[in-house]
C-alpha cells in the first residue's frame, strides 16, 4: 500500500463518534436556519401586497381603510387629508345630492367602530356589526363590556360627529332607545357602541 492510504487509515481510525457531535449539531442548526429563512422570505414576498388588504381573493388589492387607520393611529400617523387652499368656482361648490351621498358613503367607511356587548346574550355585538357593515359602515371590532348597561349608547369623536346621526339611525333600527354623545379625540376608535339590556 502506498504511504498516503496508510496515513488516511490511521487518521480515520483516530476519529471517534463523540468528536462529531458538536460539529453535527452546529451543521444541523445552520441547515434548519437556512431553510426557515428561505420559507419566510418567500412567504413575505408573496403576501406583502395583501398586508392591509381586506379582500385577498382578487388579483388587484385595494387598501382596507379600517386596517390602515387602526395601524396609523397606533403608529401616531395622521390620517386626515390636507386640503389645499384653492378657491373653487361657484358652480363646482354647489354639490348635487348624489355627490353628497357619495361623500357620506366614503366617510362611513373611514371611521373606526368598536361595538361592546354589556348584556348576557352572546352574538349581539356581531349582529350589530353586520348590520352596520350592510349599511355602508366599516367593519367594526367587537368585544364585551365589563359593566352592564341599561341603555345602548353611541359615543363618537367630535371630529366624526357629522356621521353621528347616520350611525345612530342604523343602531336605532335594532335598539330603538339608543342614545348618542360625543367624546374627545383621545378615544381609540372614532365611534364606540355599548349595547345595553333595553
């Protein structure tokens, strides 16, 4: 035999399995980390366009304003549009009923709504949320109120008070004794509805 093969046999016979444990664990860790990194980057690349989208079934995605405003508020980003100080001609300034209705529909979609159930009945907040969604409002978040209330109340921020009547009208279709009041701008949602027992 050649000298090279003899040296190789001696070196292989000196290697013991316990000497391969740590390099094996490190190699396995590197492989697992690489595979996880690869899958996560592929997932992010596929789903980045639907991060704020409400409907993921269509190919083109529109920005879901409810999700956007909630995230913007948590990050402290202003969601109010800045208006330029441009004077419009008098013929444009008079709006038709159709355009006023369209702007109210857009405004309905722009407010964030929280519905809290203070009753012992389950599902009433979800039912009201669906009714408001059908009426053109944005999808409301639902939950439970710890303290039981007698009357259903609609509390809306002063900046969204223009929609108070429309929101109260829809709530009164299910809860005829509902009342409304306004709150400051520090509230988490533009409108909070607490469902009472009456």
